[in-house]
C-alpha cells in the first residue's frame, strides 16, 4: 500500500481512453500501480498492506503522469468519499496536462 503523498509528485491517472488533458474532478494518485489497475476499468478493486492489488478489470489501458506541477489543496484535494487509505486517492480542482507513459495490455483473468 502507498500511504503518504508528496505534492512534488509524480502523480498518476489511469484510463481506458487516450487524451491530453484531465478534466476537473478526475481522480489522481501518487501510487503508480493503483493508477495502472484503474486503467483496466474494474468494478471491484482491493489492495493489501504489502501493496498487492487485486481487481476484476478486463480492458486494455493507458497510464498517464501529470505533466505539470500540482500542489495539494490548490490543484488537487483528498477524495471526500474514498474507501481507500488516507493520501491514496485525490480529485482534481482544474484541468491538468497529461503525458502518456505506458500502454497497458488487458490483464490476465484473476482468480
């Protein structure tokens, strides 16, 4: 699990779509592996204390890094209704530029 965040980043976003800018209200995380998991569009996702992630997503995805400086409180804020640990899931206050860093194949089926 990734607990704790650094406003200097990097910050990640996972999606099943290609685009250059993240809209206001989108989710970002300092945990790269979590953003990658979300790119597969799971209905269910969980992680354990060791950072292992399980999800049921099946789509290929795209992993992005935020391509500009962002500051917690000004540009992003903790997700108010997250079910995850503190400092794992944040929402954007404004549009943010993205840079594609990885194309992700559809994951293998998980038991």
